[in-house]
């Protein structure tokens, strides 16, 4: 659909100064163009600036509550792992509360070496941090040990530093097979899962025939329980092959795993609540994001757990009253993988440009991500659900070099009527017309900037406009993949 342009610099400037959204008064599908600012070239980062940056970082991190969380506020892949890695040294414990190895967190150590984590919490690179995988997560034991072996081969010690909940559910290879068979069954309406078996494992949990980590301590009954899972899968899918020899082989395999996993197993509900009483600081690391939440996401194109704030309590066994600051991580644009509605999606050269500049390929699967402009309607919805105290805006540097940047600020239905909230009905969401604001871009490379005031004026305007639109302050701004490529505002 071709979009008309409404241009009135004086009116735009006045409205921008008031902090009010401009587009709701504009007909559906129209753009509103804001006045351009002169490009600003940042000065070199001086020793004094570096000192101010360090003080600002210290103040921000030390002010965080005893139990804080880092959660995704789009469709995942926002860069949560990096912020967790940066904050982890000031916390005693980093905990995962949901999901499994379908979460991909890319982080870099002090030497710039890249680590791709999936189930192990991102605090693992910091020697003094205890990592906890809570009861709400699902554990593929072979993959878990594969991840640990990879970390240790790169000099990262894991023994005695990771605890796995005895209540967490076990994800078997059979769940991964079922995942693939299920996707094939759906044909053109497939969900777009990572085929890591996450959904089928949570299905087993809800059906109440799943096995938990504590079952590894009772190998005398383990085989009978696993037999029920195998038979259930075989009865459901014609392509699923099962025999008693397969069961025997899997039981023997898990006897070996049980011995190796035993030092990691703990009653993490007790550990975490004791830690809270002892005034230890806990940082919760979310996997996936709110728009993939089983309840609040774009169902059925969602994950199988609750990556929003509510999942912290149910996935770790801690009380709501102890949870304090929650930081929402949001890209300066939007991306998602797999199927499902994506109102601000870009196609053709524009989409390719964001994908290449942002290296938008999945950490877990390598799949190219769909890319589009920042969707403020979805972001405000996520802020409402989670009650974020602040935002981490990531990949702002990816937008450098653009003459203008669009922000989706409201939705209209097909009949032109404005939607008051993010719709749960996918038919409605697929047909919405997005109203955009158009903000001036900046041409300079900002990847070396470490002070907010040294960002180009247009970049600061972009950040502040997002704050105005969603009503939540942006305290952290990512301008590159490295640990130090972070601006504290």
C-alpha cells in the first residue's frame, strides 16, 4: 500500500515538545514527518568522559533492587544476554526461570571472545556468580552438558557454579522428534518452533506424564515412566518409531547422565529463598520475550512458557513482593523469527538492510530474522504487562546512516477506527494499518560513543521520543556487541 506523507514542521515540533503522540489524529496508514536536525559528530572519548561513564554505570547498577530481572519486550533476540552479563558482577546469583535451549544469548567476554549460550545463564562468565536454572525451565541433559563442555574448553569453570532445580522437567530426544513431526503435520500454518522439543516437553508437563530432574534419583522407576512417554508419542504420530530396545538404550544413557548431573541438582526454591533472607542479590534472566508469552503473545505463534514478569515467581518459587526492578530489553527496531503477525515488518531492500546491518540471524537456529520498524504499540503493551522500571534500548548503532527512521505509534482497524490496545485477535492484528512517525536519522558511526551527550542530536531525539511514547525511561543504550558498548543514561 502506498503511504501518503503529511509534512508540517512547525506543528510537528510543537507536538513533539509536548510529548504527545502525533499520529492518532492522522488518517490510517499516513506518515507524519518530523523536522530534521543537523548531523552531530561525536568527539573522541576522553579520560574524563570515561570516568563519568564509569561513575554513571556504578550508580545505575548499584541502585537496582535486591531481586531484579531482565526481560525481553518484543519477539525475542533483543540482546538480553549482554545486559545480564554486564550486570552480573554486582549480583550474587543469576537465574533462569523458564524456557529451555530454544533461548539463544550471545555474549562477549573481556577479551572480546564470543559465547553463544542457550540454557546456562549469562552470568557464567563471572567467576563469583552462582547460576541457577529454575523449576520453570526444561532441561535437555545432553545439550546442557554439551554447553558446559564448550564453556570449560574455553576456560570457563562451571563445576560448583550451576544449580539445576530438582523440579525442572526433563526434555528428551523424543520431544525433539515429536516437535518436528508436529510442525510437519501443520504444513503451511506451522508455528515456526526451533524444533528443540520445548513445546512437547511442556505438553508432557501439563499432561502430567512428564519426568522431572528429581526422577533421575530413582532409576528403579525411571524406565517405567519413560515408557509411558514413548508410548504416548508412538500412539499420536505414525512417523514415530518405538521399541523396547530404544527404551532400554535411553534408560542406560540416562543412568550415566544421572551420575554426572547429581552435583548440579538442588532444591533451588529453598536456595533462592534462603538467599533472599541472607540479603543476597538475585538477577533473573528471561528467555524469549513477552510477545512470545503463552498467554500474552501472538498466540498460537508463541513459545510454551511465560517469559513475562509472572513467569519469574512461578518459574523460581519466589514471592511477588520480593521482585523489584524489571528492565525491559528492546531493539531500536523490531525483529521476529518464524511465523506470526508482524505489523511493522519491512520487505525487500529495507528489510534486508536492517537484517544485514544488525546481523539478524538466530543464535540457536541461524535462521534469518524478519525485521521492521520499532512497534511502539506492542512495546507499550509489554510495558503494561511487566511494569518495567526502565528499558535497555539495544542496537541503536544499526540505525546509523539512515536519512529517516520510522516509528509505528498506533494501529487503525481496516475501517479506519483507532485500536485502543494491542489486539489479542490475530485476524484483527493481521489487518491493522500502522500509523508512523518519521524522525530524522543520523549519518555518523556511534559505535565508539560511551556518553549519552556525545550521541548525535537526532539519536538522542529518537531515544527521548521512545521514552515519551511508552512512558518508561531508557537507562541503557547498546551501540555495539561488546561489553563496553553500552551507554548509561
